């Protein structure tokens, strides 16, 4: 089954780029400098930042549905990331090299299924979930820290 992996729209983060540490702190945001690769996965481009690159660490509502599954968590956004990933039938390296919790939701935001897999083994799990007509979209989460990674949809 054809699928696409989507990064976050950068628009909500653009006003944060370049702010002072004080201004970021007032918004509950912290600037981090990547010191290893992999280690700091950006959620817009869905790739690991290079050492020395600045990222913003912030809380993001990745599951805004008005259900018990509404959720937010800390994410990294590479400062300057301007174009959301839209990848067809492939898993980006930032996901492929990590253990992933894949969560399946219906159109109303109810979680219908979930499973764990190594990122390099996600395609069969994606296909199994998206073969179910009641499943509308998937959320990939980095299993170790539980952070939202990307949205996966039928193509």
C-alpha cells in the first residue's frame, strides 16, 4: 500500500526562529545545539540536525483531537527549517534508525491500534495498519523517549 510520511508545517515555528533565550523562555521554548548525529531529530524536515546546528525544544500538540488520545510532548524543530517533509513510500533516516511506536487513529482521533517496530522494519506494519479502512492516519513516535516523529497517511 502506498504511503507518505509528513513532517510538521513550519509556519507555527517561524516566529520563534532567532528569538533571544529570554524571549524563547517566556514561550516555554529552549534553544539547543546539536552535539552529535544522530541525536537531535527535527520534526519539520524529519532528519537529524548536524552537530553545531541550533534547534528549538518545545512542547507541541501533535494529536489535537477532542478524545482521550489528545496528546502533546516535547519535540525538536531545527531553527531555520522551512519545508515540511513529504516523502512517498520511504522511511526517512531519522525514523529508520530508531525503535518506533506506531499508533493508528481513525478520522475522529480515536486510537484503534498500536505496535512497536525497529524503524528499518516499519513498512510491513504501516501496510498492515493502512489496509484497515477504519484507520485514517498513523503517528510515528520515537519509542525511547516517546516523542512524536511524523504523520503517516495513505498516498
